[in-house]
C-alpha cells in the first residue's frame, strides 16, 4: 500500500466513517455513501494532507477509489518541491 493509498483510506475511515472492509479499489464514492458535500470536504482534506488540489471533475460520485488514488499520485509526482 502506497502512502497515497494510506492517506485516502485513513480519511475515508476516520472522517467519513466508511468501514474499511467496504473500501476496494473498484468502490465508487457513491457506493461508499460519499455525497457531493462529502466529496468537497474530502477534496479539501486531501489538499491539506497531501498537498494536491483535486478539481471537481476529478472526484465525482462515479469516481473509484483506484481512480482517485491514481489522480493523487500523479499530482504528488508533479508537485513542486517546497
């Protein structure tokens, strides 16, 4: 498990109370009961924790955990060093 996976898993389980056993790479945000308001909160939390800004079109109810993880990993890889 990458650090990006771990951050996303931690946020989903602690902030959004998603049972870890329900989270798979193929799970969509909708299947995890992450609504549009929670998606906005998740995007903000990821920006704070990972430093990657997630755009609205990159995290929708149809976005899977794997897709979101890949987006985060790509953004982290291209982020400027501070």
